[in-house]
C-alpha cells in the first residue's frame, strides 16, 4: 500500500512546521528520463523543534538536459529555457540527393 503524501517540512509525529532542513545533499539519477534529462534530487534532514523527531524528505527536484531546466519544489514546477516543440524545429535541414546525379562523370 502506498504511503500518504505529505509536506516535507511538517513533522510526521506532531505536525509542527519546520523552517528549513538541518542538512541537505544531492542525489543524481544515473539514467536520463524519456526526454534525455538528468534528475537531481535535493534531499534534506529535518529535526522537529517541538518533539525532537528526525526525518529525511525530498526538498526539491531539478531536471536538466538539452536546452531546458525544470525545477520542482514546494511552490510548484518552474521551467526555464526553450520548450520541446522548438527542439524539434532545430533538428536541422533535410538535404535530398538523387543517386543518378552521382553516377554521371564530368
């Protein structure tokens, strides 16, 4: 059964909101997603000032690759850079060659 989704800065024991994590670190995904972006997860270690309970939780996620960066945090998802529709247009120019022209000797 999946765990309940909760906010990362709220104590799971008493429900007290914690201002910021004690310590943060990065986890880098070894494989890119379907768009070729690498996911960097920022993790945090929290301690409740009320009951003293300690827990770890995701602070934010950053997906970077190509010409676009996506940051997912408490305030939602923000995208920076060009969109994927523009990337398809930048693939390059198509050049067609007729093999009959290559066989002719000048």
